[in-house]
């Protein structure tokens, strides 16, 4: 065999191996039938789901519920392997794995999705929603359904939303009672242009830092505070360094369960139906868990010596109102109008 032929054959073998490995990354393959079992009874499809949350988080608990429901709906033919705590990579890395078809599902914040789908930046704009009821009426209606499908052009299919509550400011030393109290403070934000613009509009210095590094950054004084929901504040023990929590509710940014279209499109329609139903039921279940967790988180914070401030939200909203008028993306401008018309 000459050198050219050898390289050609080697290329074919490597390609076949990589294709096999890639497929097995999201479907673990068929179980072999044991004695007395038929092939169909013994086979099982396994979808891989990776995310960055810990196993006590309401979203992870809801995913475990989804796994159980999918097994029940499919009679054990389909299940999910869940990999929490970023063991399969960061949020963005998991999204990229969905895009190349090496991972079936992941949980991501809608804020992270705006880097892939500009329309998602509507969630990062401050004071878009009147309250929680208005927020869920939007997500469960036509607008929310349309946004779930926006990522299909980049191989990302939205299955459902998970509640991530409202985001609020919390700080180490300076109580935030009015937007002017934020002036000059370094506030950790997600890597979202919209989030950074919001913090800047309030006079603070936005500082993007990964979530996993935030506790040490707060403790070392790299930042003066951050913004997030009560359960995240409590579960990550940020109350140990931040003793001031302000209920300003500037944004409501949902978590989203995303699936690779490269994998979804290869599923039988019946399997797709089972996966979608299990996902939606897990969303409903997670909302119940989140409501309880939010109340418990604030109580825990108080026990740890944190002062909770209820403020004039209108004053904060007025400070960032120009952001809505300055939106350049026509799709986002249209979404803002549509959302304002939802009761």
C-alpha cells in the first residue's frame, strides 16, 4: 500500500471513529438484550444534560423530576443523564457543545443567550415586566413561545423556561436605598452588554466576573457588590460578606432549557413529544420550588445578619428609562411594545 492510499484509509478510519464517538456523546447507545429480553425491551436512549448549578438548586431538582417523568412517559425507553456543577464545561461551553451536537441539553440564562440571539437582550433590559404575573403571562404566551424557537437558526431549540426570580442589588458596605447610592461602586454583572449598560446608567462601574469566582472577588474587595436573586445569594453564602440586600427587582431574566437541534431533529416524533412534555412539567414544578426557595432564602439572609431594604422601585426605573428609548435593535423594540400590551 503506497503512502497516499495509507493516509486515505487512515482518514476514513479516524472519521468513522469520531462520528461514532460524537453520536455516543448524546445517545449512550443500545443496551444489549439479556436472557429472556427482546432487543426492543432492553434498548434505552440516554440524553446527556450538562449545567453549572449545584444539586440543591431548584432547577437541578426540576431536571431530576424531568428525568423521572421522561422515563414514565416513555416506559423506560428514554432517560436523561444529568451532569451538574459545570463538570461538562461552563455555560457558554455547554451551549457550544449543543451547537456541534456533542451534548443534548443544557440550562442557560437568557442573558447568556443574547450573545447567540440578539432578541434575548430584551430580558436584560431593566423594568420590562410589571410584576411576576405579567412576566409569566409573557413567557407562557405567544411571545415566550416565539423566543424559544429563535435559536433554531444556530442549532439551539428552547424547550421551556425556569424561574430565576427578580435580580436585586446586594453590597458589602454601602446600603442601596436609592439609585444614587450605587454611584462609584464596582458591581459584578454577567457578561451581558445590556446588564453592563444598566449598571452604568445607575452610576456604578459594571464588572463582569464569572459566577464561580464571585465569592472570592467579594471577599477580597475586587467588587463592592453584585446583583442576583435571593436563592442564588443565599445558596452561595454571599451573605457571609454582603450584609445589605435591596429588593429593587431591576430585571427578571429566565433560565432556559435548551436542546441541540442536531439531536432533536434525529429523534422520533413520539420521543420529541415525550421530551417536550417532560420539560414543560419540570418547568411548572420548578416554579413551585422557586417560590418556596425565595422566601426561605430571604429568611436565611436575615438570620445571617443581612438587612433587607424595600425601596421605591419607580426611582430606580426612572434612572434607567432612557435605555428603552435607546434600543437600536428593531426586533427588541418590537418585543418591548408587545410585552407592554400583555395583561
